[in-house]
């Protein structure tokens, strides 16, 4: 079940780290539970270099038995047989994607209860809600919404998998989960941290000895 894989949902593109593959492997070793490739923005890879990078990330995820999700890029997800796709509100409809690949994980970013309802009815396996806090990782991010939507979503759909994104770090991750999230999606807190193992332990609510 994807709900069991949302605890620490790591999102990264090649532009987010000076050594992205090294960062990803360190994060996998440290215990991330899902990885989403998001190759967007200034300096992002294109063409053959993009495809090679995606395959390298996928192979690392397979080695550690962690789901490999592609952000938005349906063609790439289908070509390399990714475990799943994350679709935005302006991307391909879930039902259309399902017609192309019925066995893939589908996640959807939502910003309203109506969007969440539609995603669930269309067959999404999980939803991403955010930004919960202000974020610097996405220049085009919507205004932070706090916990209002998260709390409403959890109340309306108590068993539906939800991951939250936006300004989440070691200090507030447990607060986010206490307000209804199954997990936290993060970029910079891992990519910009010198002690990835400790960071992921804290995101998971573990002490340095690995005990909750």
C-alpha cells in the first residue's frame, strides 16, 4: 500500500544538489520511503541527459526497494516503467493516464476539497496537499495554506493517503503529521543538509538511536 510509503517522501531534481545521485543514495540509505523525480526549473536536464539521470535514479530506488515516482512527465514514466506518476491539476487526467498504464501508482496535487474529491473519484492512490508553510523550493508555489485543508481532508477521508509539502523541516514534521498527514514531502531540508541521516531520523520522528 502506498500509504505505508509516504512517511518521508523525498523530491529532487539534478538542479537541487551539487551531487544529486550521491544525495539520493545517502537519503535511501538513511530511510526515505518514496522518491519523486522532479526535473524542473533553471538548469534542469533535457533530452538524453535527462533520460539517463532518470534511469540512474530509478536504479538506485530499485536497489533499496523504494517507489520511484515521476513528476508530471507521463511519457518518461511510461518509457522507463516508473512505479508511478504525480499529476498536477493542469496535467493529464487520471482516467486518461489509467488507460495507458493501469498498474501504476497515481498521485495528485490538490489545493481544494473539490480537487481532492475529484482525484479520489478518478482513482488516485494518494494526494499531495500544500504548501503547508512558505517554501523556497518552488518559485511558482501557491500561497501557504496552513493546516486548514489538511485537517478538512483528513476529517472527510480518514483512510485516504495524504502527503504534505511546503516548508517542512525537522522541527515541524511531527506537527504536520499530528494534523492528519501520513507523511511529509521534502526537497531542500535533505538536499541542503550536511547530515542527511540525522535529518531523516528527525523527519521520521526518531531519536538519534533510531527509537521513536
